[in-house]
């Protein structure tokens, strides 16, 4: 194996000798790799954006009490809960304090928020609207929904008898902070409540239906002392949610543990098929790169017939010559992959700098993607070198020696 | 005192399929250590073919080549390659240096093929060889940037770097003017004398052939005569 040093030297001399050819093929590989890197960054960025929008300010996992049959409010045939996650049951979680404490010990969970939901009707003068009454502690609600930051009028406080309403609902009922209105809960006496603030969570459905109130107050109004209906959780890595949900479902018999992936299956399918079409494009780019390297090395091999003949006559082994060409492929691939990565990064930067106004382009360069693109390119280059390497290495030195 | 280093036994070579034409018709030849042998004959008489067979480059259709007790063609391709590298030196008519390397690097290549890196003893030896062939001043020139005669002298140095037992030269002066040719021949003769290296040289030049130890003449693939030069002319 000591001869490897010489093989490496030979390969680099061969490449340096045909400098223009080498530069041209390097450029070709670089453009291909640049396209792959840029395309990956674009698709990954778009998808990360979409996922962030979908799950950024919503629970990743929801734990509810398992019920034999979904409890629906007969007054609301569609159910009450307008966010993406469907709630099947609303039977109260009895041992929630203990459960919440257990959940908070899971290092993957970044927010564990007990919530008490209930149906309600709001009346203001002649206008009325049915709402989802969400009983939460404000500082806990902030962990998932950042409600405090999204108050557009009034103040982010949940004093007793005060509630926060969504902007759409406020418009519909013509509400201002400081207004008083009547809240009706099925089977209870109507109560009078005060609008403390108006929030805009950025999702129309939530702005239209949500009413946030202090959890203990909701418990009191619903006649459910110290109960919650669900526990909402955010996790560190959103893609781990499904796995974590499964684990916790096993640990919590009698509970339903649902992840955002289960409720957003169609979104994920769409993303997956988008990724697949991007991979297909990249595969063809890689194929073009491979063919390019292969043909350049085939030409190179023919041009070097003389040298190879002499080297074989003076005792180099066939396998050594093969390696010389495979090394050339690897050198071209590595150089092209590095240059292409830089090109891709530069392209990404340009797009961010000069991207059209109003169309916010988000790019995400994952180190893993870079590593995969580079590894694939280098592997493809080595593979591309294989055929010309085999053919030229098997030549008979006699031909060269006889014919000059 | 004469010690046989090479034996060719019943060497037959045929070319061509499906109708083979026989180029060597059964050649027997023994060559002694330290001998400087000239292989002569008309063009097409089979000199190069014989030399390539002796040089472990071309398998004979029948017959054996034994060098220092090794039956060459019982070896596999890789072993043959290693044998050529270690035991034989080649000087071709078309000097064949590698243009991608300097003169000095070219001299070292047969060593580098199996060692990768040249330690100082080999570097020193390469420098001595360059000195000897009169190319010390061309050391770092590109191999294709020197004259034909110089290239052939560099090829002589390259053939000697692994201290071969046998050097094979196919018309080494064929492409050189007479002065350069004389130079290269004198150099080979000198090395033959000093290092006791065995030489087989194919040549068309009867004057040069006459200054060797032994002349073997081929005709139509057979040995026509095998004599010492004093007897001829
Ligand atoms: N590869 C080959 N295929 C067919 N015939 C060949 C081949 N190589 C050599 N010959 C023939 O073998 C004969 C001897 O060639 P060669 O050994 O080169 O002769 P010399 O070196 O004495 O001029 C010639 O007739 C030549 O045409
Ligand atoms: Mg010849």
C-alpha cells in the first residue's frame, strides 16, 4: 500500500496537466452541487417555515382522558374546538396535578399546560356568539400561545371575572376592553364578565372562537372544582412529538395522548411528496454530474495511454492504475463538492439579500443535508471513475511500446 | 566463470486469430551474467517480439523463460509486474519519459511505484545516476523540455534506479543522431562494465553491434547466427 502515495501524485499530476479540462469539469460539478445545495435549502426552508407556522404556537401533544364515546355538546354539532387538534373527549382529568408534575420531569417537554375547556355563549346587547371557553393560567398559556405578546388592545391580565377575547370575536360582537357582557354556560346561571383585552393569535379560527379565562374561575363557573380537561404540551424537537406521544400513551393507561403529526397527517404527506420531487430533481443533477465526470475521465484515460503503457512496462500493477483514475474521480468530486457547496451557500445568500420584496424566502441549510450531498457527490465521482479506470488499466503495454 | 542468468527454451510466438501467424519458431538462448548482447536482424525478423518475451511483457505461445531460476510465465500478472520492476530495466526506442514529471522524478518512478516515497539513499543514487548520464544540470527540467538524446539518457538512468540484473533496450539509439546515439551506447557499455549489469540491446547499427560481447542474429523468427563480434567481418 506504500505505492498509494505515488498513485496520488500521479493522479494529481494528470489532473494538473489538463488544467482547462479539470477546471471545466470542476465547474460542472460545482454548478450541479450548488443547485442541489440551494434546492435543498429552499425546500427545507419552506417546509420548516410551514411547520413552524403550523405547530409553533400550538400544542404538539395533547393528553385527554380516554372516553368510550366522544362527548359532544348537542348545541354544537361540530364540536367546540376550532384548533387543528380534534378533541375527542372532555371528561375531566382528575389527578392532573400529579400528572402535570410527572410530565414536567420529561426533559423533552418544554411546556406542560393544564387547560380546562368548556362551552359558553357570549351576549353583548343583541349580538351573541358561541365560544370555546379556555381556562388557563396566563403565564402557562404564554408558554405555548404567547398570549401576552399578542394582545392588541387592553392588557394581558386575567383578573377574576375578566376574560381575553379574540380579535374576530371582538369585531363580531363589537367589543372593546372594559366592556361588560353576559356569559352563558349550559345548565348554569348567566354571569356578567369584563373584557380585559383582545388578542390576535394569527389564526382566524382561534381569533373567532377563543375566550381565555383564568382556569380556577372557569372551574368555578363549570362547577368542576380543581379539574382540567386536557394537558397541552410542547416538545423540544417537533418531529419527536409522535414518538414521545407513543411512549407516554403506554405510560398513561386510560389517557389519550395525541401528537400534532396524527392530526396533521395530510400536511405531512404533502411535505413528503414535495421533498420527493426535490430529491428526484437532485438525483438527475447527480446523474448528470456522474456522466460528466465519467466522460472526462474516459477522455483523460485515452490521452494518458502512453504514460500508462510505460508505467505498466516498468512494473506498476493494474490495480494501481485503476486507483489512479479512481483517485482522480475522488479529487474531482471532492473539489467540485466543496466549490459547489460554497456556490450553493453564495446563491442562498444572494437570494436572501436580493429576493423580491414581500416574498419572504426562508432558506434552511441543514449540516446533515450538506454532508449527504457532498458524500453522494464524492461517491458518484468515484463510481464515475470506475469504468474508465477499469478499461484503461487493463491495456497491454506492448501496444504502446511497439507503436510509440 | 560464466554464469547463466537467463535461459530461453523453445520460445514460440504466434499472433492473430483465427489464423495464427508464427513470428518466433522456437528459439533457444542462454545469456550469461554481465554479458552485453546485441540482437540484430532484418526488420520484422522478431527481435522486438523476443525482447518483450524475455522482458516479461509478452507471454510466449510456447516455451519458457527462466531468469535467475524464476520461470517467468509461471507467475501471475501482478508478480510479473513486480518482477519487471525489481529485476529488469527497460530502455525503449521512443524514450518515453512521463511529461508530467521532472527529469529527476522520472528517474525515481520505478522506485516510487512500490515505495511511494524516496528516502535519502535512493535520492542520492538518483543524483549519482543523473551525474553519470550527464544530466545533473537538467535535474528539475520537465521531461519533455529536454532534447531527445537527453531524454534517452534520462531513460537509461531510470532503467538503472532499482539496480536491475538485466537491462533490455530496443533500438535505444534508433531515434537519435549519431553523436547522441554514441553517447547513450557508451553510457550503457560503461554501466555494463562497472556494475556488471547484463544488457540485451536490439540494434540496426552494425558498428555498435560490433562493439558488444556477443551478436545474435535473427531471421524469420529463428536464430541465424550467434557469435562474438570479432568473428564477423
Ligand atoms: N501484435 C501483433 N499482431 C500481429 N503481428 C505482429 C504483432 N506484433 C508483431 N507482429 C509481427 O511479428 C513480426 C515480428 O515483429 P517484430 O518482433 O516487431 O520484429 P522486429 O522487431 O525484428 O522488427 C512482424 O512481421 C510483425 O508484423
Ligand atoms: Mg522491433
